[in-house]
């Protein structure tokens, strides 16, 4: 049978038609700003001045030069970002997994509990920040009031002392975002083959053995996704520390994104800020690749 050249041409073109909307949006809102940001990072860029002289890689070199003005503040903010990420990610992986296992069981009102756990995630960071700023207020906050009713210390400075500042930021972030990871785990549990559980039960496996040898391996790709996305989200934390602790005490809870925003939007040193952003993105890219390699799926 002779091949229709018109249909062959259409078959070649079809995938690009479906990809076109995504590629256009990706190019306009991701690729173009990234390339423009890279160009800015190579200049001494103050948009209040008529010219922005070319400085090459000087902005990047300054970030690793202990004699430069930005070295101390930048790596202090990176350290704060690391502390928050290390402290929050385990809770944002383990607790949602436990909730997903509970909500995967059949019991009356299951959908209501699913909605309750996911509800905080739909709130904006401004709402969450102001809500917890009020609850954690050392003088009139509800948290200290409840602690006082329980006979515990009721004068904890949640927003301007350590380690209480970190505990407050991690706690409110876990409460706010655990619903998203729980939903991802819940969807992953639906894909674990039922016959594996049935075979394990026939072999006399306990509930813990079924979880360890069937559930966890079945969730391995989902866990790789959840851990990577959670690390990226935690490393980009900005709103919580900006609205609740405002970087206090001192600059101890000022994260990298917060410092980058201050450097670019308050000090008008956009070149330095862009270079910091690319260094942070490079570090997160390396961590993501390592994470996917460590948690990659094995048959």
C-alpha cells in the first residue's frame, strides 16, 4: 500500500502542536527571565543608575571571597536556609506518609479528614504568616496562653530567640504544607499492587513487614519526588521568616531568598542578587540530582 505523504507529515508535526503552549509559556516566563538574570549577574546592575557596567564574573567571585562585603551575609543566610531545610524536610516526609497510610484505610468520614489535612495548603503565605504571627506573639499569643493553662512556661519568645524561632518556623510550615505531600503519598498508595499484600499475608507477614517490604519499595518513586520537591520548597522559604520572625534574632533566621531579595530590591545591587540566585540554584540542582540517584527506582 502506498504511503500517504500528507498523513506522514501531519504525524511528524502533531506532537509539537500539543507541546507548543507549554513551550511558549516556559520560554516567556522561565527561560527568558533566567537568561536575562544571567546577563544581569555579569554586570554591576543598579536600575536607578543610567548605566550598568560589565564586571564579568566578579559578582560570583565576591561570593567566595572572604574579604568581600557580601561573603559573610550571603553564607550566613545560606546556613540559615540549610538549618531550616534539614529541620523541616524529615517532618514533611514522615508525617504526611503516616497520615496517608491512615487515610488510605476505609472508615466513616474519611473524605472529611482528607479535606481537613489539605485545607491549610490552599491558604496564601500572607494569611498563614499573619495568623501564626498573632498566635506566637509572646504577650498576647494563643500558644503561650495554652502553655500557661497546662502549667508550662508561658513567656517563650517564639519570634525573636533561638531555638524557638526555628521551632516556630518549622512547626507552622509543617502544619501549612503537609497536606500536599499527604495527597501525593495517598495517590502513590493506590498504585502499590494489591496482589503483593495478599502474597505477603499468605506468607504470614506482619503489618510492619508488609509496610517495610511492600509499601515502602512501592512508594520509592513517589518518595524520591516528595523528598526532592520538599527540599526545593524548604530551600526557597521566604514568606514565613519575612512575616513571622523578620530574620530575628539578629539575622539568624534570615534565609538566602530573604537576603537575595533585600540585596536586589532594597540595596539595588541586582548583579550581586542575581549571582546569589544562580549559586543557590546550582547547589539545589546538584542536591536534586543526587537525591534522585539515591532514591531511584529499582526492580
